[in-house]
């Protein structure tokens, strides 16, 4: 079997990979900043543009466009490659940000926010899917941990930065601040991100994309308007739910018949994908709901300013970063389950603890609870994504990743409505108990009642106590909801890093051992291949032959050796022969063999790849002679640095 994927973790130069990753992280940071940066300055912006009545659409437009774009960008990036969609997302983001800063009306700003949302919807799934392309299954957890930390920083620090810029410079710079970050991301990825040819045989599922977009639009608008613009139980709500059901049914039918569906129904046969999507839905609901009301809790119950409440959320970011990085670092040793089990439990404990706080308590007690919540969320954030990516086929990495991101985005959208419903449900009862009946009949029975703490100073304490009890109730229920993630733990394998990305979830286990054979077609690497094939015949192993002949460093070294080694020219000319030889040797032997090309320092790349193999088989003339890769100590470096056993055939 011959496989040549221009964007595969085994054929990316390590230095190039680092530059690409830096660009991806900056793109993710810019997108996350822009999603929340207007939270603390939105009122100022709306007042300046004379459009307070359209205030909520600054957030809604961005979120709607981002959520609708995510599955489409993920699927299309599988067909046309990650690079054009990441670059396109960055360019849309930069253009939308510049024009948003120049806005002269709320309508103009809302349109620009929608453009930014489309850009963000392209950046986030492509960036997370690219980690699956750039890193081996064993290394993905660590890098997803880094990306999760970037996501947390961008999401939580956005409101703080927005408030500071508005107070000390101008609200226009809230949008301009993202431009240099996105520009650097554009520069790095445009230069370093490898391109790939489009899969010409793929037929794009435009009908499925259109129906999915309409379904998501109806879903998100329903949860945006329910409880505020329309009643939960009303004719309008029933109509929107009915439309949702029809569109969902139509989408499912279309996807079953589509040649290349935007979200393939077979994904839902993948146990890990289903578990990850469900967990991400709950995760997005819990994280966003908590963040949305923690600031309000701090302001009204603990007497903080809006700026101070923003700083308070740094505790959540700190906790999230610590465990996101730790889970990524140690996931290969521990497996998924310890993190998937401990994350919801810690999050539930943190939210239950926060639900006990109220008027008169120290704000540092609240900060401690927020930090603990971040610790719990960080346990799950990167691990869930890695679990799904390691169960995905390479050519479906974008679709699978964007599918999970879509569920997280839906959870985030639903979160505000769910928490608002829980708070208002309890607040109505609390106000009825604490306020005199005539006052109760005068004030609103939702969070709008907080405006009356200044208009009715005699009843302000009663109103605040009612609100405190209500938000405590919401956090307690929210903690219980987080425990639902524990339902997926039994369905995740304890040792997720043991299989490669090419084996999809649910596929019968055929490989007991994986053997890596670096080769250049010389007689020494031929000996190594023959030895590996004999091992594979007896152990049902899978062989990966890595050709290094086209490696720039190897070719240059061999050319310089022409006078000292007559073998050098023949090695340089044997690139295609090496690939064909590897396949020919396996034919008729019943051995599975995959051929990949490699770029970069052979010792470094082979040692990085070794974490996903049981054994490396190498051929060499001797420790100081001409090895099959290049002269000197390459074989010795591989022996010293490999994460698996190494057999050297002399």
C-alpha cells in the first residue's frame, strides 16, 4: 500500500512544524479574543453608535456565523487542505476587524462582527484539526493541551483587554488589537504551511451544508431569544422547534444519500466521536454558563467593579492552563480515563462550593472556587479532542474535529439561556418569599430586578439575597450537569495512545506490533526490510518504510561524500527504487506495508516517530562506516533517543 500525504506528521520537518504551530496558536488566540473582547465594552460601543437596542447582536452575529461556519470549514479542509481555509479565515478576520473599528453605525458593526465570526469559524476547527495532521497520536495530547491553554487565555482575557482599551484608549482599538496578531499568524502559516492538491473526485455536499446552516441558525436563535424576546412555552417557540425538527430530519436524509457528506453518518458509529461530542456539548455549556454569570455574581454580591470581575476570571484561566498542560503531558502514560473522570468531579465540586457563597463572604473564597473550576475544566478540554482525533481517519480529520467543535459551540450558545432559565426560575420564588406582595408585583421577576437595588434602597438587601440564592441554585444544577460527562468514561479505552491514526474506532485489531524501517534502497536497508518482513510474518505486524532519499540534508551529505564513498551517487539515484522495492518485497508475503517520505534531520524525525512504534529495524555497514541513512552517528542517535526497541542489521 503506498501512501503519500503532503500533510502528515511523519513527513513534516520539525522546525517547519514549530513555525506552523506558532501561526496556528496566534490565529486561535485572535479568534478567541474577538469572541469575548466586547463583553465589557459593548455598552460603551452601542451608546457611541446610538444603537443600544441592537446591543445583543454584537455577540449574536459573531456566534451565529462562527457556529455555522465550523462544520463547513472542517469538511472542506479535508478536501482542499487546511492551508487555504486557515489563510482565508485570517484574511476575513483581519478585514472584518479593521472595518469594525471604522464602523459608524450599529448595523455596520453587526455585519462586521458576522464577517469576523466567519473568519473565527474557519480558524478554530482548522487549527485544532491541523494538530492531528502535524503530530503523532502520542504527541497530540501535549499539543492539544497547549492549544487548550491558548483557548482559555483568549476567552477569559478578552473581556479584560476590551475593558482596559476602552477606558484608556478608545473602543475602536478593541478591534484593531487583533490585526497585528492575525497578521503574524498569516505570515507564519503562508510561508510554512504545506499545500496539497484538491481531491478532484470529491463532490461537495452543498445541499447538506445549506440545510445544516438553516438548522443551526434556527437552533441558535431559539436559545438566544427564548426567555427574553419570546416565552419558552409559546406559539413562536413551538414554531421554531417544529422547524428545527423538520430541518434536522431533512439533513439526516441528505447525509445518508450524499456522496461525500459534510458530517458523515458513519461518524456516529464511532463510539469515541459520539462520546466526545456529547462531552464537548456539556463542557461548552458548563464553561460558558459559569463564565457568563461569575462576573455578575462578583459585581452584585461581592461588590466588585466590572474591571475587577474581569481580573477575577484570571483564576479560571490559571487553573485551566495547569491541568490542560499536565493532562497533555502525561496522557500517554495515564490514558484518557483518569482525566475524563476527575475533570467533571472537580468541576462539580467547584460549582457546588461556589453555590454556598453569598453576601458577606470574602471575594478570595470566590476566587478559590473559580480556580478549582478551571482545574476541572482543564482536565477535560484537550483530552476530549485528542481522544476524538486519535479515532479519526486521516482524510476525515477536519470533519471529525469540526464536528466536536460544533457541539462545543452549540453548548456555549445554549449555556446562557439555560443558566438564565435556572436563575429566573428560582428568582421568582425567592422574590415572592423575601419581598412584600405589593413590591413583588411591581418589580420584574428576572435578573432585570437588579436595576431596582438603587431605585428601591429599602429593599436592595432583599433583592440581593434573592439573586444570590438564585445564582447559587443555578451553579449547583450546573455542577450536577457537569457530572453527565462521567457517562462516557466507560466507553473510552484506558490506553488511547497505543494505536496509530489510520485505525478507526471499532475497526478489528489486526496489528499486534508496528515496525518502522528507515530506508534508502541500499543493500543495508534492504537487509533491514527483509528482517522486518520476517518479523511481520510471525507476529502479524504492520511495517512503515520511511524513505529518506529525497531528504535535503541526506542528499547534500551524500553529494559531499562522492570522493570518499563510491556508494553515494547510486544512493542518490535510488529514490523511486526504494519505494518500489519496499512494496515488492512485501507482495505475496501477506505483510501490510506503508511507504512514507520524510523531510528533516533523520535522527530527530525517526526518534519523534518512534513513540508510535514497537520496534525500529535499521541497516548499517558499521558504527563508523556508511550507514544506510548518512555517515557518522545517525544510527547511534536513533538508538539513544528512540522510544521503542531498535534492531541494527549489519
